C-alpha cells in the first residue's frame, strides 16, 4: 500500500511484517502498573494483558450482529418479508437446517449458539478482506503514533478463537454431565473402547480426544485466518505488482472466510450433539 | 502466540452474545417463521377447500341444468298437447257451428219455400176462381165454390 510505504520507509520487510503481527496490548507490567505496551514489553506482561484491538473489533462486530438481527427480529413479520428480513431469515434457516440435521437433542441453546457463532465468526473473518494497511494506517493517523500496533482480524488471535472454543468445551462438559450424569460421563471416558478392564488405556485415548476438541476447534480457525493474513502481508511487500496477486488471494479467501465460519459452527453442533447422546 | 486475558474477555463477550441471541433474536424469528408457515398451510388448505367447493358447485350446476332441461321438455310437451287439444276443440266447435248455421239456413229456406207455396197457392186459388168466373160468366155463389177452389189449391 502506497500510504503505508510512505509511513514506514525506514522499516525492513521483516520489521514490516513483525509490526503488522503485533497487537495493541494493554496490560499489567512486572511492577503492577496497567498501561499500553508493545514489543518485548508486551510479551513480558504475561497473562494479565488484553489485546485491545482484537477485543474491540470482536465486540464491535458482535454488536453489529446482535443489533442487526435484533432489529429484524423485533419487527419480524409473518407476512411478506422485506429485503433485510429476507436475508436474516435466509441465515436463520441455513443455521436451523444444519442444527436440526445434526443435533437430535432438545435444547433451546444450540440453535442460537450456532447462529451467533456463524454470523460472528463470519464477520470477524471478513475483516481479513480489508486491505492490510488501511485500518492500521487509520489508527496511526488518529492516534498520531506511527509505531502503534493495530490488527483488525480478531480470528487471527489465538486468544479469540480459543476463548470461543474453550467456552464451547465448557458447554460440552456441562451437557455431558447434565444428560449422562457424572457417572455416565466418566464411564464414557473410562470404559470405552476396550471395556472396563483396560481402564487406563481407555482414559489415555478418550481424555486427549476430549481435550483435543477445543484445541483443534480454536487452532483450526486461528491457523487458517492467520495464514491468510500472513500471505496478504507478504503480497503487500510486492510493491507495484501486489494488486493482481492481492485480488487473486482475496478471491480465494472469499471461499475460506465463510467456510471456516461454517466449519466452526458445524463442529460446535457436532460436539454438543455427541455430548447430548447416550452411547 | 501468547495466551493472555484477551481469552477471558472474548469468552465473556461470547457468552453475552449467545445469551442475547438466545433471548432476543432467535425466539421472535422462530415465531415469525412458524406463524408464516401456519399461514401458508392455512392458505393452501383454503385453496384446496375452495377448489373442492368449486367442483361441487359445478356438479350441482350440471344437475340443476339437467333438471331444468327435463322440466322444460315436459312443459313444452304439455304445451304441445294442450295446443293440439285446443285446435281439436276449435275444429269441433267450428264444425258444430257450421252444421248449426247450415241447419238454420235450411230451416229458413224451408220456411221461405212454405211461405212462397202458401202465397202461390193463394194466388192460384184466386186465379182459378177468376178463371172459373170468366169461364162460367155467371155469378157463382162465391161461398159455395170457395170450398171447392180451396181444396183445388191445396192439391197443387
């Protein structure tokens, strides 16, 4: 991007990418003071730090989702729907069909959960299609700090994707215990697939399988989007030739963005459906 | 890749959005769609009923039409019969009238003939008397000969 090249002419290519992969971090340092930080300082903050840019975009996009859908839901007519309601109903029916086909239990939570995941993740992934330098440049211009770190795709932060997948993991545990009882849940982990006599082996297989669910769920989304963003950053280094390459990669990403949102939603439904089923 | 409190923030936001969606987005949408489904089902049912009603009405119309045709045919039949009856009657009446008129005319003619005979007889009697008077050239007792001439005239 031309404007970014002007602002960052002193950076090497490595520094350019490094800078674009840094979060706007607000956290507690070793002395217990809360402040914005970047670079090693941010890394040293440990657990008590927030990626303000990621949370901002994530919550902002989530608000767009719920306010948009709420405004439609509030005025939803059973007569002929208008354009926006038509779109919302299309999304609703898409999610509802998938939930009904996959989840056979009876839960008022699963369908709205799936809808939230699909639309929210889709919106967050879509930020990947915004040219990589536009919003950081805007942040630099507004804040007046040319060094400010500002990332815009929440799903390229493992904290965001794991935050969601761990929440889903807790739901899996909750539903497993609620439907099967603590004993039933334990039996499922301990007595399969080799029978009660080989309980340690069963646990050795089943517990990592269970724990792998949130990790794979979160890291899949993160990995796909992070890789996508990284390629966009590399393309941005091409200079004058970046436009066709950028276009091609964006066209490809047009497939990845909804696909990853769909996969995240489907796996959530499948995991929760497994949690609610007796074996 | 450093895990930090962003994860907690995201989890809280996630829980809030799911809760909001579950409470305020999904139920109204679901209700609206269910209601539309019901309205469509009702509409289709009404359409089915209407087409069945139409079928029934058509059948009824055909029946009525058939009945009306039969009735009309019988009325026409009756009318034809009545007409021919009237014609018959009129013919009969005409013939009777004609016969009566003919009979009246015949009676009148007979009467005329009789009257003419009577006159003729009287005239002939007179002529005969005057002829006889002339023949005899003598005065004859009119009263004595009147019987004679009268019986003569009657024999005419």
